[in-house]
């Protein structure tokens, strides 16, 4: 599992449907899932009002 630091640029790891743009977001922090206790990564996407939580396996680093 990769540890994403704040301000790291990320995108979704899953394939994007043909013809759609791949979104790029930025890590804003970390959280803990209240039900499973798993560590999550908070990502703010362009145009979003607030950051959303993702499992680290759902994201990849953009370099």
C-alpha cells in the first residue's frame, strides 16, 4: 500500500471509460473509516467543494 503525502497529485487507478477525461486531484489529508478502521486518503478534485475519501488502492500517483 502506498502512503500518499499531502499535496501529492493523484488520479483514479481504475480504467476510465473511452471518451472520458481522466480527473487529476490533490491529496489534502487522511482519515479513518469509522466502520472498518482502515486509513483513507482525502482527495480534492478540481471544481469540488470538499475533499472525498478513497482507499489508497483506488488511487495512483501522478508524476
